[in-house]
């Protein structure tokens, strides 16, 4: 295995498991957030999902996006989960998080053990595609709204497809094609609105805010129906999130501080658990030091999950807090670090992450 994964015990456990069940040798390396695989005499370049921007907004009693490109004509619900791409190397399901690392062992086993995982393999292998979807539910990397997700999924983990990329053509399938293949293989898609009706969308997004504190569906992704090349998809995909809407923003100083704490905890989760930065809240590029600190944090998170005695958890929590304190200083944007309340927000953001992810 590559040096990248040797020091990350959770992801190494996943690779060890895959090597034990696979009849073919699978070699793996990262190129930024993309993945290059070698297996069975072939090489496959598994692209990262394009980093998408937010639209401009106007406020006139309500916050709505404006100046949308004319090609944007559909909307998909944005689940609060993890962007995970899946690909079949032979009969083996591979699942990579946004940063390009293989999915952690516990989540991988939960995903691979579901009946729909076999259909994901069939779709990827038969159509030679990379499938992009949101990994959700209590057994995913984002353990929020547990009862609500169980009600929707009928289980503890689910995978909601939002895009499909055909390798030999180097293009994203149109949304009509995605609907077709998802139906053919009996796989779930994220809910989709097939027209841009701002009044209806605003009512829908307001309902998201009322449901599970706005932590189940966190907004919309605005897209063009035809999709196409990587550059076209990046240009014609925008995210409309609850947190960008003035009327749903926290009111009062204490609520604003709480929101910043949650934001910082989310930044930690995305980088430590999924391996990617989230500009403009973070810097654009990771450093050797941030990479090293992330590796150490990952190991401690696993130790914390397995620690049974209170004293052991306290010791791990203290060490992890110290690492995350330095890690945040390394990756957070200068604009956030210059705020007067950054020290306070950082302290409680770290506590929130440890409480929600480790314990």
C-alpha cells in the first residue's frame, strides 16, 4: 500500500480487508483529491467531485439566489452527509471520501454489507462509471438526525446518488441518464426538483430549516440537466445552503457564537474524517504539517472510539485537543483567525467535534 495510507490505521484496515477478499491486486495512489487505480491489467483515473461555489444572493424579505446561468434548470436536495464516490474494481466495491482516501473501515463494512452495494458494483462495472453520492445515516461519517435517517432509509446507512461519471467518455451523464441507470439497478437518488420555481424552492428550503434543526437537508444543489464535461459541471453546479440565508441565520450574539462553533467543528470533521479543506473557511492547500497532524488525529479518534474506561477517554481527549488546536491554526483562513473571538470559538469547536465524533 502507499505511504499515504500506512499511517492511517482506519483506512489501512479497509485496504487490508479488501486485499483479503479480492482475487486481483489493487494499487492505489492519490493525485490531489483524485484517485489513480491499477488492477487487473488496467488503470482507472477516478476524479474528485468538482469543488462547487455558491450563487449570488439578493434579499428582499427573503434570501434567494440571483444571476443564475440560464443553463441551470434543476435542483437537488443537499443531504447533510459525506460526499463519497464508489467504483468497482472487478467484483470489489471501492468507496473514496472527498479527500481521496478510502472510506474508514467501520463505515466501509456497513456500506459493503448492504444489498444495494451489489447493485452499485454492477452499475459501476457494467457501465464503466464512477458513482457520486451522499453517504448518510447513523453508521455513516455524519451521525446526525439518527431517527430521521432511519425512518427515511429503513436502516442505519444509505447511499443517495447525485451524479455519475462515465470514464471512457470523460463526461458526467445527463440527469435523465442518471435517473435511467438508478432505476435499472434499483438504487436511490437524492430527491430532485425538475424545474426552477423560486417560490416553491423557498418554501421547501424553509421546511428544511424546521426539520431536525436544519441538519438533515441543508439546502439545495443547483444544476444543469445535461451535465457533460468536468469543467462544464464545475461551472454549472452551485450550492444554495441554509447557512447563507439571512432570515435563517442565528439571531443575537450567543447564537452567532454557537453557529461559529458548529462551523469550526464541521471544518475539523471534513478535514480529519474526509481529508479535504473547505475554503473560504480554510486555506486552499494543505501543508506537510497539517497532513501530519491529521494522521495523528485520525489515530486518536480511533483509539477514542474503542476506549472503554473513563480515564483512558480523558487522556485521549486531552491529547487530541492539543493536536486539533495546532491543526486549526494551520488550516483555518486568516480572516477567521483574525476575529477577536477565534480563541473561544476554537476551544469549543474542538470540544464539539470530540463529543460528536469520538464519544
